[in-house]
């Protein structure tokens, strides 16, 4: 199955370009990750850069647009460095691995609200699929 990753805006933000490239690379390197694509709307905000994007995920397409969507099932808000750290954390069942120091550090950031994830409780499977899709590991 071919998955199309589309940056919908004429001049996408750096965050949109980085995440779009990351998704494309992960799918090219490991085509089986396409199984993670299920309909979802996810907004991600980098508060220090004052930029937000929304991923519209379908089974064969990921559209990334600038701006946050109030209808997103999951919204992640964090500093840019924390967002990048989350892409490199070891995962267990799609969530940060609490048995590894890096995983515990991300979980501490979430517990201390340094990283905010709205929809984590109501959409845990969507969040797990998203983290596995974005993971560079």
C-alpha cells in the first residue's frame, strides 16, 4: 500500500515540514507501519515556537496543515525540544517505556504537565498508534 504524506499549506511551518518528513521516512524505512494509519485528527503545538499543526490521518494519506483543530481527538502541547525527544523515546505498546530511563523522563514530563496530552485517556489506542508512527526507533 502506498501512503501519501501531504503538506497542505503553500508554505508549511518548520514543524509541519519536520513531522511530514519524519512520517515519510518512517513509512519508507518500515512499510509495515502503514498498518498504524487509522482515521484520526491530531493537533500538535510547539509552545516555544508559537506554532501548531494538525495531522489528518487516513488509511492511505496523512495531510498536515498549519494551525490547531478544535475537533482533534488528541492534542499535544510542549516545547519543541520535548516534542523531538518524544520521537526518540523507547516505546512499550506504543507508550514511553517506563522500564527505561528515557521513557521515565517523558512520563515525568507528562505527569508534571510539562507535556500536555489532551485525549490521552479517551483515545489511548490512537495515541499509541501516533507515537509508533512518529518514533524513529
